[in-house]
C-alpha cells in the first residue's frame, strides 16, 4: 500500500463485528453497527509542539485499538475500506 498518513493521523482497518448475539440470534447486515475496533495499518510521523519538537505517536502499525463511533473519515485505498483519523480519536490500545 502506497499511503502514509501525515502528522498525527493514523490509517485504521475496522475489524469485523459479530454475526450473532450472545443468545445466538443472527444479526442481519442492515441491523449491524459498525465496529469501533480496528487494526492500525499505518501511522504518521507525529504531531509537533509549538517549539517544532516532534511528539512521537503512542500507537504503531499492527496495534488493535478502540475508537469513537463517529471517529475518522472513511476512504477506499486499493479496494479496501479504511479510516483515517487523528491519534487523539483513539480511545485505547487492546493488549
């Protein structure tokens, strides 16, 4: 993939949601919510302080993360639906 986010932005691939409820009911595609969990594909170089000093990102490619429901901008790159968001939209890293 020939895409690198700039500054403090990250490129995220959403992870697929569940097809069934815990009770065993199948959820149709029209009723599924978009998952708020994803995998980091690519990370920008980081934000800059007012002094120009670089602030390194806290996430790296391969990290599984949680993000807000309405976070990011949906884009299609190389036929894949991905999200571009600011690092600050990420709520946490799943260990």
